[in-house]
């Protein structure tokens, strides 16, 4: 059986390694846009220069897995077509291209590897007193602003978001904002309408009409999906994610699985916490198919919490019900930071070993 996996993030890498372990005779090819596995949950560390978040792809894939660097143009009719014209046939394909960003012109997108690396270079060149503006009140924005502020206390850091830390309960939400303030982060409760380039940096136009100047403006909103599924003629939801059946297969082609952020799985939150189990499931389903057995339906595992780091020594862990609705309880401080670090390490370990 020939399996082509498009994307080598948490979901794709997990699927490849687990399938190689469970169906040794399967021919597996992994296609990725870059030669590294990127720990996306740590990109804020890459931005601030406090950690290295990429590892050679060959070091996290099992022996026997063929991997190639390339951009896929289309998937369908039993083949994957790359933008360079190369065609790779398959019995089954797995789309694991994740999510991406759609930044406003004039900003640097920190939710992807290339943008995080550009931000690191530009940040390191800033002089004392320079202003860094982070756009996005979600986890990516909060973690980026906190990491930059802690690592570069000589800079002025502001965080703009309509609802900064809005995915946490009121008490956790207020604690996050308080910790950001202790790090010197200025919180601006507003939206960004436009960003213009200036001779010295950028001019940020807010939805309220206010205008702010910035030496470096970082875009930390992740809300887009690569258009590979739509471009391939597969049915997608309004956000561009592939519509799948109970077995995480495209409703248009049973030979194509979709997992992780690019899959429209009911009730699933876009996160590595969700992507890794879906990668495990896809591998298990393909292993059964390789033995002539039908796969079992996918079951969304229970959620337990969501977390955000605030520099190297603090974090907030918000407990949730199994359906991902918020509980009142949360854990903060150093203990939460340790748990968040362990979870991040576990995500990489699980993907690189296939558990």
C-alpha cells in the first residue's frame, strides 16, 4: 500500500511515524514545504530568540519513511501533483497542512516559521526604546507579547486585541492581563483596521480611529486554512477546512484523509492537542485498511484544559469540561509553566515516535 502524507506538523508527523510502526510493509512518503519539523506551539520563543523550535525532518521521522521538500498543487485521482510538475501516485493520501495566517500588509506574521524567523531578525536589530506592536488577543498574541517583553525589557511592547485572552474565564482572563502588565506589556482593547509602512516602521490604524506608531508590528492571528483541499476540488467548510466523514476521510474521496487544523471535525478545537490524536487515528485506520479490515469511526477525545505561557516562568492553565467548555478553576504561576512545558515536550515526543 502506498500512502502520501502532505504536511509534517504534529498531525502529519504523528501519522507517518505511527503508520510506519503499525504497518511496516506500507510505502510512506511525506511531503513538506520545508526540511524541518517545527514546534509551532513554541514559535514565540523563535521570535524572541529564547529557544530553537525546528529540528531536521529526517531526525523526527522513522527510518524507511521517504520524505521530500516540495509544495503540493493538487491532490486527487490517486495522485499528488507538486508545483514543480512531479506526480506521486498513492493508494491513500493524508492532508495535514495545518492552518496559516493572512496578515495585513506591513506586518510580520509570527504564526508561521518563516515569519517568526523574520521577526527574530528584525527584533534583534531594534534599538532601546523601540516600540513592538503585537496584533492578536489569542494565545499566539499573548505568548508572543509576553516572550518579547520578558526577553527585551528595553523595548516598549503593546498587545492589540478586541478580546485579549477572551477564551479564558473571567478570573483567568484578568490574571493573564495582570501578568502581561507586570511584564510591561501595554494592552490596547481594539481592532486593527490597517497598517501602513513608514520611513521608521509602521503606522497602525485602529478600528476606533486611533492611530499608533510602531517600529515593528507582528501579526499573531491564526485564522486561515491553506487552500489545498479547495484547490483539489474537495468539499470545504466556510473557513476552508476539508469536510470529512466519521472516518476523517474527505466526503468526496474515500482515499483522502484530512487531519489536524485543515480538517472540519465537529467539536474539535484547532490545536496540537487535537492534531496529534487525529494523526494517531489516521495511522490506525490506514493500518487496518492495509490488512483488509475496515477502520473504526473516529471519536473525539475529551478535552481537559487550555494553557498560555507568559514568559519563561509563568503560565495560566484553564481547566475545561470534556466538551471544551470552560470550568471556573485555573492554575497559574510556575506550576502551570512546568505543566505547559511538559505538554509541549510531549507533543513533539509523541509526533516523533508515533507513541
